C-alpha cells in the first residue's frame, strides 16, 4: 500500500506538472511517508542501561540467555509498569529488555531469574508475532487504523469523512483480525515454551511462584497508588514526600511478602474462574501454572548469589530513587 501511494504520487506529479496534480502528488507522498512500515523503536519512557551502566545485571541476563540458547540483550529499560517484555529494534536487530521496577521489586531473587528466563525464552521459541515481518505488519496496520479512526461527536463535514473512511477502516480491521487469528495459537504456544525456559533458568518452584505473583499484580498496584497518593492527601512537606519515596519499594515488597498462602489459593480459584491472564496475547495464568506443575520439576540452572544480588541492587539504586520520586510526584496510573 505504501508503494502504491508512492506510485500514485509520482504519476500525479508527472501528469499534472504545474497544476493541481502536483499538489495532489505531494499529499500522497506525505501520506505514504506517514503510513510507511515502521521498525520497532526502544521505549521513550524509562531509564536506559547499557552494558557499561549495569554490568552485574547484564551478566545475570547473559547467564540466563545461555540457558535459553540465545544471546543477551543490548539495552535494558527500567520503567514503572508492573510488567516485563523484550523487543527487537531497528535494522541492526538491537535487543531491548523492558523491566518494570515494581514487578522486579515484588519478586524474590530466583523468581527474578525465572522472569528473565521467560522473557529471553521468547527469542528461542520462534514466536511469529515477535518476528520482523509480522511485528512490522502489526505496527503498520495499527498506524493505519489510528489515522482512519472515526471522529467522536462529528460535525457535518466530519460525518462525511467518517463515511469515506468506513470501507478502508473495515478492511484494516478485517486484516488485523485475520492476522490475529492466524498467529494466536503460535503466540500461546510461545508463552508456554517461554515458561519452560523460566523453569529451567530459575527452577520450577520459582517459575510457579512467578505465576502466583502475577495473580496479585493488582494488589501491588493498589499499594503503589496508596503510597503515591499519601503526600497529596496529607499535604506533606517536600521532606516527608522524599522520605515516602525512599520507603516506597520497601513497603511494596513488604506488602507482597505479607500476603498469606490462603489468599494466593483464593486468587488462584478466582483466576481460574475468570480466566485471568496477563494480557490478551497470553494464555490464562492458571493454565500456565498447571502446565509447569505437570512437567518434571527442574532445579535452577542459574542461582543468584547474595553478592550478585547486592551488586545488581547497587546498580539500580539511583533509578529506584528516581522512579519512586516520579511515582510520588505524579501518582501511579498502572
């Protein structure tokens, strides 16, 4: 479609030189540039760590990557989401790992290893959706859908535009639906295989515990909202707000560790009944957990030592403080 727009633009400019065709051709060229296929780019938000910025964390990732049969990542981005993900950016295939600091802080050391095993496992399991062609197609189609989205509460002229866009918008939605259906089973399989790498890297017990932690993500979000809103509710002075930021991650970890086993069991039953999942591309969490338990128990291939954990904590110390201050200042909306 992009090439077709360029061809039409060139034809308009050549055939209509000196007239309206030139203007129309320029419009088509601008449209082609706007709707061109886009390569993935690193997240703009968050703090970026290259190898020289966090050698201990990169060293741990390299160990886990070796277990997963792949290489490590080039860049780590730490943000405030209760999530983690990997992506490949640019023509050079730069690997980017995005780590949500709240998720990292609510996990124990071996659970963190299991989390890294899961994410790096996506590079080994042939997940089609994360490949260059399909991922680029998704981004392109989503860009088209964004530009052709109907205007809310339209004026008379905007109603006409909405009607003109109706057919191409429906076609784009149809292609997105077909693409989703064709790749959904591979994506689900990819998550299960990535879970197996989590089990091999951090141990089966740690991978199962990671599933349980995902079930209480909303409780962690509630803790962050509560703590982030305290300074505004109590009209604290800047010193009190700074103190609250320094204790934020300690409070989050403490709240998570205080959740009793019976609450986890209740969350598992509720999650199974409601088909809880991390997002629409993931299988239900309870099925992922059951599959891990059904496989032979695996010991940890990567054990995080106390010294390694301390060095990683030191590398993240500054970003921990900055992100805590950001949450206290702006609130948590995750």
